């Protein structure tokens, strides 16, 4: 979620609504209303922590031993700037995670061990690649993932019939995705070193302004203008300017074992940047048991999407 849960005042769920105001989805939509300041200063602080010491180490007959750690810090503060007139509310949310290693060679401590691939195999490949190409194939250690959210609201009671709300949202987060090269290899025993993994990141920055007006007991309007910039990253951990290489290690009981190094073929060139601009006006007139609603909405989307699949090449070696 781009918004901290502690910043949400209420949620409404519309399931297949017939209201003409809602569009751009199928099935249903969720609308979140963020908190606002009041004439009283108020806030909250929260800290959440868990790690591998707080879970079991056995599932049925299967024993496991892995390391993970998660912690979250949350803080909110709201209050008056000018009593009865101008209010503020801010929320901050920071999440950090050290995720367990999903796949690894014997001796790596991963959840899923490739029994026929050893750390010695990895070291031999590392040395050969470093000597020939000067490239670091990486290892089997995950760096922490983070998620940081900031929200700031300013509410202005212009007069008894008109009010405005200004919102700023910033979200930055990432997670490490383990990959095995996405090569066209028939074997199931393919293990990717960290140079084949990538950092999946997301940066979102939004600025939103609303003006709500009650022109009479039966007629009201809403005006909205919003701008959002979103950058999606898929960055290979050791750089994308190197081929994807699969090195055959050995065959055991008919199964071929490969170690994959270098960015997988989908990450050789992969960028996505988007800009959104929205203007919306809604008018609502109530007459008896009927509601007459009308409006105008325009959304502009500017997309820069680079996909250069396999531009650095993919290679398979039949031995170290």
C-alpha cells in the first residue's frame, strides 16, 4: 500500500457500482479516506518487531533453520494550525526486512537446498569469471529490503460552505527477487547466484488538491486535481552490462545441475517511468428521492517503458 495503515481514517468498498462517477476497473473498487487534523493535538507511535527466534524450526518431520528479521516504525501527528480554520496531519511509516534465502547450494542455509551444487562449485566459477572477465558473480547473501511511506495533509475550512484539502504522498520501497537467469534450460536444478537476482524498487510521489463546496441544501460540487510520478526499477544487483551465463556442473541421476550468473535476460534493459495527471469535477443535485450527478474527468498518462530483452546475450557453458 502507498499509504500507511495508521494514516487511514476509513475505507469504503464499492462492488460493481452503477454510479457514473466510478470507472477504470472491473468488479469493485476500494476508496481510502486519510485522516485529518482537529482542534486537539493528537498522535501515535508504534514499533513492531519479529525474527526467526519467534517461530518454530520444524514442520512435521521437516526441520529448517533460516534467518529473517522484520521491524516497522510508525508515527502520526495531527492538530490545528489556526483553530477552527486550518489543520495538519502527518504520518510516517518505515519497514525493514532481512528476508530468508529461498534457494542456495549446500552449506548456504537456504530454505531450499540444491543438494548437488556446493559452495566449492560456486567458488570455482567465481574465480574463473573474475580471471577472464573481471566480473563479480555475487554470492548467496540477501541485503535488507525497505519500505518508507510519508503522508502530509492540510485541511482548510474556507467558510461554512467550502473546504479544501491538500495531500502529499511519498512512497519508496524495494525487495530482492531471486532469479535463475530465465534461460531456456530443461533442467529443474538451476541455481542463480546473486548477480542473477534483481532489486525490485518502487518510488511514488503524489500531490492532490480537493475543493468541496455546498452551494445550497440540494446542490454540492467537488473539484480535484492530482499529479503522480511513479518509477519502477528492476536493477540487477551486480549491474546489467554483462551476459547471462549458465555453467553446467554435473549430472546426478539424470538431472543436470547448472549455476547461473549475470543478470537474467529480462533485466538486460528494463525501465518503467510513469507520470499521471488528473482533473475531476463532480456536481450533485438532490431533488426529492432522486440524485442527479454530472461531471467531467480527464486523465493524462505519460509512459516511458524500456524493454531490451537479452540485449547482452545468454550463454551456456558445458563445464567450468
